C-alpha cells in the first residue's frame, strides 16, 4: 500500500473536540479499508495568503493538520465526503513517491555514483566563466559567409527530405 499525506485546513474557530472527532472519523475510514495511520501532526493556526470563501463567510485564518497514512490507491475517491464537511476550508491528499527519505538511502545501493562537492556555488576560483566571454570578440566581417553556409546546409537538408519522400 502506498503512503499518503492528507492535509486538512480547518476553520480557525473549530474547537479541539471537533477537530479530534474529524481526525478520528478519517482514521476509522482508513482502518476500515485495511489502512494504517502512521502519523498525525498539528501545525497550529496560520494566517492565510488569501481569504477562502465559504457559505458562512470568508476566512483569513486556518488550522493546518497533516495525517500520514498507508492506504489503498482508491482512498482519494473515498475521502470525497470531506467536501461536505462544514468545519473544513480545504483538504488535499498527496501520494509519497518513495518511502525512502533523505540521502541515507543513496549509500545503501550505490556508493560512488552520487558524490557531492564541498565547494560553494559562488566560488570565484573557476575560470570557466571567462572562456565564454572571449567567443563574442570574433571578427564580425564573416557574417555574410556564415549566412551563405547556413542556406547551403538548408538546401541540402531539403533535397535529402525530398529524396526520402520519393522512396
């Protein structure tokens, strides 16, 4: 079974008992489908970037919860009853790509393939940047010859495609 994160954004005035009731209901639904809740996190109340309009007004604050679960792939369709939940502003189900986290799993299978340099991105020691600047200083008198060469290459490619179409 894949691992999912269910993010719940609740209205800011929802009491803790109502919040626990909602989480318990989702948990029971997951358990009834042979799934497992692995983690529940509460991130507290946040100021939202924009107001979320609901039937009873516009909300600018919300409580954010995260439920991590292992469930069957059709859990997304089964959780659509949350759309009718009046305590929720938004909900989102995200599937984890890989159960291995961080760089620890890299060293288990392939030791030498992934090596990270200790240098900074902004080191001034590299001379690679200077090489590109010299290419622009070439003589500009040859521009007409370059255009003729490009036209000849285009004509050759056009003739080759006509020959291939004739076959």
